[in-house]
C-alpha cells in the first residue's frame, strides 16, 4: 500500500493504483488464497486514500474473481480453483467427467420430488397438466470445490422416484434403459446472483456459464431438461472443430 502513496503523482486514478498493488500482493503470494484482507478502513489509512477509493478497487477485484466478499465476515483472496476442461462433443454425466479426472464427486441436494409441471416443463418434456414432473436439483461438488448448480426436470414416468437416484442421475437412468443417447446443449454467459454465489462460494456478480441441456432417447423421446450454472473461473468448455466438407 505504501507503493500507492508513492505513485499518487503518476496520473492513473487512485483506485486503479490501489487495485494494482493489491493484485501484485496476491500474485507475489504476500497474501495467499483464502487469506482475509485488512478492513476497508485499515487499507484506507495505510494507503492514505479514501474509503470510497478502497471500495472501488476491491469491487473491481471481486468482479474479476481475484477477491471474494462474504457477507458479515469480510473480503478474502479468492481460493485457487483448478480449472476443469470439458470436451463438449460427448454426452457424459458429471460423475463420469469428474471420476475420469480422478476427482471425488459429492452433491448437496437442493430439491428432489414430484411436482405439477410448469408450462415450460410441459412444453419441453411433452407433459400434459395432469402428469407429474420429477425435479432433481443439486449443488455439484468436485474435490470439495462447488462447481455447478444443476436443476434437472424429467417426466415422472421416466423417474418415478427422484429420491432414489443415488449419486448419479445417468447411472439411475441406465438401470431402467432411459439413459439419453443424444442431447442439445445451449451455453450462455451470465453473472451469478447472490443466492447462486453463496452456494458456489463465489462473489455475487462474478462470471458464470448457464447451460441448458435437453437430452433424448434413441426413439426421439425427451429424457431430461436440465439447467446448470457453472462457475466461470472453474470450467473451460472445449470443442473440436473440423473443416466443413
Ligand atoms: C451433467 C449434465 C446434466 C446431467 C448430469 C448427470 C451438463 C451441462 N450437464 O452435469 O445435464 O443431468 O451430468 O450427472 O453437462 P450424474 O449422472 O452425475 O447425476
């Protein structure tokens, strides 16, 4: 922070200078992943800048995923997350993807049960209003890092007992010959809401990937309509491209 005071004459806005010196401290390992930052007031005093300047610098670093803010407990250097590379052309399950990398998979249940379908579920899954939809919502965790929030909807005729799927939805579907063989996946960029950020241990507003998967049986029947939110700092989706013939 001393450097900020020394550099004040150099022209760049103060919050930019402060942001850089915090970033340098993180990169140099002076503060490590998970370490708490001093309070806004302490930083302001030490760097001889206003608290507004500190807040702006910190907000930028939170947005960039360098720092995380936890309500009530302060600001921390973001834990280091090993990025996962996921090929996009294969229809695999989360459990298989992570097991192949030697990672330990765990899920926390957010919701599971049979419900009256929403209009969107009726349309996508081809259900009538009198039919039931099975909802399976989980926080997907690999090696203790929460990677994604996943909400799957399936026809209750395909998944009559969502409580009984165990660790892997696709393994459960395989047992009843309902494992999908084809899927259409749509990816879009989004910023995490407060609630999503809390579940994923990330900062509200930080980058994430929204993924929608509709998967099908060989007969063409829809099996699953799943919406997932993946942490932007933990996932790279990789696609192989070939010259069109
Ligand atoms: C993947 C799929 C999800 C599927 C799940 C099954 C994406 C974006 N999503 O996470 O649609 O329901 O795998 O995983 O790839 P499981 O068999 O481990 O429960």
